[in-house]
C-alpha cells in the first residue's frame, strides 16, 4: 500500500525559554525536525511527506531548508488551533487505500524498526501505535488522595501512529473534544480497537531544554 507520513510540528519555544520554536532548535548543528524526516526517509525513500506547520513558521522552515541543503521532498500544510485540527487539515491531502503515519516532529530518535512494526501491523489489522512499558512505580491521584497502581497495566504511548487511510479520515470527521490527545484516541472514539506494537526507548518527545541534552547524548550513542 502507498505510504504517507504526516509530521506535526506546531510547537513553540516557551518551555525551552527560546524564541525559536523547539522543532527548529539544533542538535549537533541540525534542526530537530530534520532528524524526524530522515528516519522516515531511511525507512522508505518512496514515502510521501506532509509537514504541518503554523503559518508564521513556514518561512523560517524554508530558510532552514536552504541553509542546511535539506532536499527531502515534502508538502507543507498550515496547522490548526489544536493538534486535532492540524491533522485534520493534513488529511485533505491523503489519497484513499493507503497507510498514513502521524508523527510528532520533535521525536527525532524514532527507530526505523519501530516505524516498520507500525506500518506492518497497520497493513494487517488497520492500525498500530508504538508503546513502551513503564519502568518506575506510579501512583494514581484523586484530589488530596493517592494510591499505588500496577504499572504493568499501563504503557507509555509514542508516535508514529499508523492507520489505514479510510479509518483515520473517517475518525477525523468527528467534532473535536479535549479527550483527543493523540490519533489513537480519535480513532478509538469511533469504536475501532487499537493495536499496540513495541516502540523504542530512545524515541523521546523533546519538550524541555533538558530533553535537548538527552537527545544530543542519545544521537552520539546511536551514531
């Protein structure tokens, strides 16, 4: 099946205390967002890229592409108010009878093995999302009360989340609600079972300045 990846990059630099949006910050001299592109390109050079950006960030991205001689072909779509609306906008560019991955632009260390597992499972069963086990003790809070819970009953969710196009397009015809925190939650709302595959531990989402240092160290190790 034909493959697409929607890379969602609508972040800001507020938590980084940076004026530059976090997806444009450099790790080892290269913008974070470019690493995310490159991992999918390593997986399949024929994959179709759709990048979702806020309107005010498009020119910055274009200038970075020139500065870094970035040549991976992609289509840019203007993002929406929430992540839900950004993905919804991107889906207008998707053809029928294909596989669609949705990936956070600030996850530059997604493994090609993880991407492969997601696409393979989605082709067989309609969808797949990568998860990792929780390795620390966790507690459930309720106001001032809290209790220990079995961490084996919970998973950490990553991206890319991959779906057969008809399933994802249909799900995104729903009205947005705050419970839609990722694509799986949108699809699940329609009654579709979500399938889990193994992610990779390095596939962190860069949110704070500390994450930059972690990603730099991990990229050095991976190389």
